[in-house]
């Protein structure tokens, strides 16, 4: 089942494309290339290869027509549905992927038609020159049928699709689906995935710092939800950072199989799956099955951060807006001090405190891993290095941590206290500028 946004792509894009006289009057047909020519352009002449398919298919999930998912090696992902997104977000995406008018572009999709739509849009709406664009009309399916070995996001199976989740709900009796938000869950009561339990993030965090609850309290909350170490769990919400925060807490506690619904509730409803109203009661469990925390190494405390200041063996990465990073704002009404922890690298986040467009696509799905690696690798960070992410109170850092873990970064952690805890002690050093 394809997402409803893709079924309605023509309608979504009509206001954009109708403004492009050249699109309608000239019916542009960009030049096509076969597979050998495509490979020569990309591998020998450094043309940018663009995959216009759904990001889940790009990550590794197979579409209904293909035996295998993933993408042609080196391809960058720009889903057709994003063409109708906010112009600022579109430019952010295009720039980070090198899809720029001065570059040469090869476009592919499921078929020739998909690729032509994006190629024509680049010319008609984004100012690209026709001679700098080619269409690989055989698409991913043709390339795969010719023996292609696709690249995949290494941990894509933990970033699940609505289709996968629907099958699991039908076939896995002990699956627990968690609908995550801060507060009592007003939206949950009127709209949630069938069978889902609501989780208030405040039940897993303690005031005033919003750090993760101490072990006994955390175990009590999980048992009330019926979650043990062996319970398979899928987490989702309206806010991907909130969902990632709860996923982080569950893995820290020791839940062995916890996954995130890519795109959250928006992806579920956009795929045409049913919703449910009301409140689902949990069936409490008696024993968690392990000592909490079972994975303490993924959480870093303030003392550890202080001890590692100035270390060239430990990377501390700030997942905050640029204004927060340079100290122009603290980012929160309840945090007075602005600035950053000395030595922290800027790992990006979004244009404002509560936006994450550097990590999320316009449809709320996780951005492709090459975008994210592009934020970190310029600092020399490699997959075997020790990396600690922090933000204000842990939500944004949890999303970066989850993304890195999907990309096979093996030593990643979250500084739970973040800027809120660090900045409360005036004796701790602060950088700005």
C-alpha cells in the first residue's frame, strides 16, 4: 500500500506546476540514459544521482513491485511528495544533497514517469538547465533486475513502515505499540493506531531537569505498561523527537526489541490505515526480566562530560539550532544561560528549538543517512569513535543518537542532562560565539 500523499501527488503539486508555463506549454521531456551511460556519468563524471522514491524504499524496505529494497549506491533521496513542501525546507534538502543548478543530475524512480516528473520540476520550478539533467528510465526495478546490489541503511529494520507495523499488529500477539506525547494525551484519545497505549513522556522523566527517572521508578512505569525485557515494542507519535526519546529510555532500560515508526502517526494515516478512539488499558507485567538499566553505556552524566572536557578521544556533539549553539538564545524560556559546552561540535538540528528539519524530511520521516553523516564527518568523526549527543533536555539528542545507531556507529550515547543541567551550575565553563 502506497501512502495517500503519493496517490494524490498530482493534486498536491498542481498549484506548483500550474505556475510553470514551460511545464504545461512545452511538455518537457528530459533526455534519458540507459544503465551503462548512467553508471558512467555517476561513477566517472561525478553526476549527482537522485532517487525520487519513498524514503522507506530508499532505506531498505522493498516496495510492492521489488523483491528487495534499498537504492543504487551513491544515490541521494528526494521523494516526489516533498515537491509541495515549504520552500525553505525544500532548499535545505536540495542543498544538503548537492542537487544544485550548477551540478549535473541523473534522476531515477520506480519508472520513467516518476523520474520525469522530478526532472521537469527542477527545470520548470527550480531553474535547472535541461542539458544538465538526465533521466535513468529503467529505474530502480530495472537496475535491480539487471543484477544491481543495492545500498541500504544498515539498521533500516528498526525504522519501520506502516505496512510492516500493520502486519505485525495482525500477527504478533505480544506486540506493544506506544503512542508518545507529553501530557495526558488529548490527541491520543481521539486518534491513535488501533491497540496502542499512550505514554506521557513526563512519566519517564523527572523534574526539574527532565532527566530519565531513577531505576525503580522507571521499572514501575514499564511494568504498568506491560513491558518486559522481551516485549517487542514499536514507538510512534506526532513528534519524532518525543518518540525517539522514549525509544532511547526503553533501550537504556533493557528492552531488547524496540523500533520506531518512520513518520509517526502522519505516515500511518497517510497510508490509509484505520485509526481508533478511546483509551486502551494496559495489562501490567510482574517482572521486567533484567536489572535496570541493562544498557547504561548509552547514557552519559554530567560528571563524565566534565571529565572528558578537552579530550581528543571523545566527541561531544550539540544537536541544537545555530542560535543556541553560538549563544544567541538558550532555546527555552525555562533555561536562563545561553551558550554551549566547551569543545562541543555543532551537529545541527533545525532552524528553531522545536524544529528538526536538518534531521527530518517534510513528511516527518528520518532524513537519509548521507545527509546526517554530512553533518558529522567534516569533524573527522568515524563509526568506531565515541560520540555523545546532547541538546536542551534530551529529545533532539535522542533522535540523533537513534539515527547514528541505525548507521552502525557503535559507541554513541546521549548526555541526559544536556544544556539544562550543564548551565544550572555557574561554575561550569560556557562557550559562545
